[in-house]
């Protein structure tokens, strides 16, 4: 696995890349970076060409022309530009939480560029704008505290809110999060994005629940049963109505099954993408 820094359509961009095979794009959640895929990339790289970027205005990737409002559109443009820069015509997309919303939007807006889609514990893919605003307000309160004082203990405390079993928090992930959290503009960037995502009227165009039934490509939805934010029980009902979606429940996991149920997640996703 190698880290790369490159210019993508005028935006300084960091991404990790490893493996060979069909491309797989990994999209992180709010307040996370590409480092959050540290337990996923080595396993998927045995079968695929895996790319995990810091998305626009996150981590070590610049903001470009984005100055506020919901970041979805500018992020999608940046991801398309990244695929162009890497010479990738089509990629499977695996998204965690907010990253899963972008994966769905990529499939709807650029079906020719998006293969299979994996949705990982993402309440944002079926919630209405009002509920999204409340959810992102909670995410802001959890993330901003760590960003204001990026110590090891504060970063671990924030991650503990996202794990069903905090003892499973990878020590390496805490250290990896510390560096981007300490960047000079990290808090300002986080506040800018979350403020846009708490704007109810602006977020209505990014309600994607009604779009799920229009997607005919196979999708996998992986949910931690103990994911309170993603509302596992409701997610199970929503996806039961969609024949194109395979729904998998992981017991003993919160909203980050790729970090809390690592082996099962990697095996399930690799097998799904290989078919």
C-alpha cells in the first residue's frame, strides 16, 4: 500500500493505492479520512486495484473552489476527476456512512463509471433532510471536540462513540487520525462542511432514499446491529423492499463494521465484488 500526493483538477489530493485487478474506490465518512480504511485495503488489494482518497476538503486534500453549502456536488466532481487522472474508466464503490451516500449518487449520476456499490452502515441513504440535519449536528458535536484539541485521548474518545466495543479501536487508527486533525485548517474545514450538511433546505436535493429503487446494479448493504445512528432495524426494512440489494447484519458492531468486524467485513465485501 502506497500513499500518493497529486494534483487533481487543481486540487492537492492525497490517496492510498494498492493491489491489481478491477478498481475499487473506498469513500470514508464524515470526520474521517482515507486512513479509516487501514484494515480494509490490504485484504481487498489481494484481488483488486484499491484506491482510498481523502475526499475534497478532508484530511490532506484541498478544498478547490468549494466554499460552503452541502459538499456532495463538489466532492463528486473531484472523485470523477481523480478517476480521470488515474485513467480509470469504471470502479466498484464502497462507501462508509456519508461516503455511501456519495457512492449511491455516483451510481445514479455516472452509471457508466460505477460498478457494484457497497453501502456500509449509512443512515444517510434513507433519511429525509430534517433527519439528516439532526444526524450531522450530532456528528459535528462528536467530531469538533476532538478537532479542537487533537490529543490521543480525545481522538480515542471520539472513536469510542462510534464503536460498540471500544476495546476494538485500532491503536494505529487513533494515531493516524491525530495528524490530519492537527492540520491548521482542519477544524474550519470540518465546520464548513457540516454547516452545509445541517442546512435542511439545501440538503433536500441530496435525499437519496427514493433513488435506491432506480439502481439495477447489484448492491451490498452491511450494517452493524448495534448501529444506533444508522438505525439497523429501519435499514433492514428499507432494503428488504429492494431486490437488487443484499443486506448483511453484523452482530457486535456499531456504525464502523469495517473497523470493528474486520475479517468478516473484508471477506463479505471481497466475495460480493468478485462475483
